[in-house]
């Protein structure tokens, strides 16, 4: 089991400080030198730089951090008040300033989470989306790739103040969404082939 530290940061961005110099990843922090984090860094690098020929260290670091954090059993939920939301349709409502978001800054937070959520589940565990579709759940009727791309694009349009430094990263994540999903498919294949028991204590 990994050692979990206390949540850090403000209410919108609790979590990890990435290579960009400020908080970019939500939820539970796993130490920077933890073996699980290093494991996924290596797999993401191999899938992006080696297999697909893409060389973007910021994207590599972001995606490896996303996988590491979201592998925790409750980290992919969007926390709204006392509610932990795992349904994509409810997340969309929470990120709409006409419905659930009380500010444009909050809308950005939610849409960043939506992009992360879709990237993780559609990239690492795509069978979950297929299960929702077969069960007729509302979230299973949403086009997750289109939603993920659109959410990251919305985040990239925030170019003022502290958001300016992150905007180009999220623009690249939006533009290359399908490619990065494919890279995460390769990550899944690689760790299953590797045969390590990393899943203990995490959602399988």
C-alpha cells in the first residue's frame, strides 16, 4: 500500500504540484518518488515518446500523474459540497454556470475534472463506459471523447492570471485527445503484460 498524505491546496485544486510549477492534479497526493508513480511515468513515456513518437514532457508528466492519482479508489469522483459525483451527466450540470457552477472559475475546475475523468476511464478502463452504455445509464449515452475534448478546450480558453501558464497544455490535451487515449490504452496493455500486482488497494 502507498502512503497517502493529507490533501493540499485550496478547495478548487487540492493535490499535486506538477512540473508547471503550480497545482494541476486533484485529490490524494502520492509521493513524487513512490514506486507506483515512477512505474506509470515509465509506461507513459514509452507509450508516447517511444511508441507514438510524441515528445512532450509536460503531457507525459500530466498523464502519468493523472493515472497515479485516479487509481486511488475514490479519486475520480467530483466533490460538490458533501456529494461525490461519479456520473458524467451530473458533472456537466455542475460545470454549467447556468445550472450548477457559481462562477466561471468553478466551471473551469469542473471541466478540467471532466477532461481528466474521461481521459482516465476511456483510456485505461474503456470497458466501464461500455458497461454504462449497455445498462442504459445516462452517462453511457454521452460521447465521452467529444465531451473530454470540449472540456479540456474550455479549460484552455482561460488565459488570464495564473491560468495562462496551463492554457497551452490543455489546448494540446484537447487537440490530441484521441492520440492520448490510444497512448493510455498502450499503458494498460503494458502494465498487464508486465504482470506486477499494482492493483492492491486500488480500483481494479
